[in-house]
C-alpha cells in the first residue's frame, strides 16, 4: 500500500519504484555491473536507504518542482550518514590489508570519526582518533558516541597539528609491531568515494534519475562519487554541492583529484571524468564551519515542522538552506525532480 497525498498529482515514489519503468529507462548493464562489483563490507546491510517525497515542505516553499529526499541519515550503522558508505569500502581494504588499528582525524564533533570508531568496533580492531579541540568537559553528540564505540582519543590544539600527529601515531604503532590503517580526513579518498558511485546505482534501482541532486559537500568524496556515478550511468543530472565551510574553489579542488583517482579505481579510461561539471555553492556558509545562520536555522525548523525530518546543524541544514533559497528564487523548474541527498550528521543536533 502506498500513501497518496491530497492534491499531489505526482505518482508516489513507492509506486514508481515498484513499476520498474526506470529500470528499463536507465538500463545500463555495464555501469550497473561495475557499480555493484565495488568490494565493500556491508556495515549497514544491503537495504537501500529510503527515497521519500517531501510534499509538505514543497508546498510550504511554493515549489512546483518535485522534491524528494534520499535518506542516508537513515543508514542503520553507527548512527548513519554519508561516512557509512565511504567506510564500507575503506573497511574492506583495511581488512584485506590485515589492519589491527584504524587511525583517523577530525573535529571533536566529527561524524567521520564517529563512524570510523563504529567500523573499528564492528571489525574487532582498535581505533585511535586524533581530534582537534579541547577535550569536552561533558561528552555530547558525536563525541559521546566515539567514546561509546570504544575509540581512543588523542587531542591536538589546532587543525594544522592533526596530520603530523596522525603520522606520529602511525610510526608509534608500527614500532610496536602493529598494523595500523590510516584513513584521511572525511574518508575522502577515491576508495571512499566509490561508496557514492555505488549509491547512484542504488538510487537508479529506486527512481528514475532526478534532474538535480543537492547535498552538503566539504572534503569532496561524496560529491566526487556522485558525479562519477552519474557520468558512469550516462545521466544528465546536475549535482550541486553546498559548502558548510570552505570557498567553492577550494572544495572543487578537493573533488577534482578524487574524480581522477576514481578513473583508476573503476578502471575506466583516464580522462573519462575530466570534463564533468563540479558545481559548489559557498553562499550559505554564513559565519563559518558549525556556526548556525538564520537560513540554516530556518531550514532545520521548516524541515522538522513540515516533514518530521531532522537535519544536522553543521552540514545538511546549510545544504537545505541553499535548496530553500533556490526554490524561493524560482531557480528550480516546475517540470524538474529535485533530490535532496541527506548526508546525515543528526547526532550533531545533540552536541
Ligand atoms: C562529512 C559530511 C559531509 C561532507 O561530505 P564530504 O564527502 O566530506 O564532502 C556532509 N554532511 C555530513 C553530515 C557529513 O558528516
């Protein structure tokens, strides 16, 4: 059974997912075989994350385009979010490598560090997190979860000290005869980004390709994976990354080398993704990383009150603020389908 909304002329997502129309429209067996063959440890199992209609939010915004959400906040593993998809691929490499310790870095409230800690717990290996900031007096949000997952924390004062400290930790572990596996900031490597190439295959088994995907983009792995996935499947979908921190040029500069690294990971011809558009919007950063803006507060409230859907204050709220601004400016065409890719981070609401 599917719910149909009053005065909503659109077919429900469940219906279109069941009909299988898209499966023929977007049949691309070679791309599908490639996307499905990406080795991963399915930390969150094999169920696709839901795609849902945001009918009431759409109405509240006076939007004529169809508005959908891909619920990666609802990935079941370790409180979910986009880092789960990246870690599924990276964890498979770490295991093949015989790693006995995962080492990574991030801020005190890093979603990436939280998911890495959960992955280490699941694999039965140790986790050392190099975290910049003050050790919190009271553990909340992601910091609380990292500790619950059993990670060992090493605090450094500044962002600049993170990478040298990770290197020291790796050297120390090697000297102790251990097998550490270092995961860069945000797991934004070509290997991590493969998780989002795969995710495009997952999406296309649920709905026809959307016209626009809007998501939060910071260290670039998610956006690189989405762009490569769309190119691989021959889609004309426009992928818009919304920055929570850095200028557009900087983030596009992170995405580009990951995209070219994906060419060798996927064993496609060098240069295949070189002409892909990398669109990053940095107009919604506000006061900076983790600092709420009027627009991001409004995005959290509108989404919660109209849909019962939670956004995180650092990433997805700013991405939704962008979507709201585009809708109000009439930049989303009536005939288009706009997909908000929810990247998770909801524990940050409780920090
Ligand atoms: C890390 C993160 C992002 C950014 O993803 P990147 O792949 O680093 O660009 C977006 N949203 C949330 C909730 C995150 O934790």
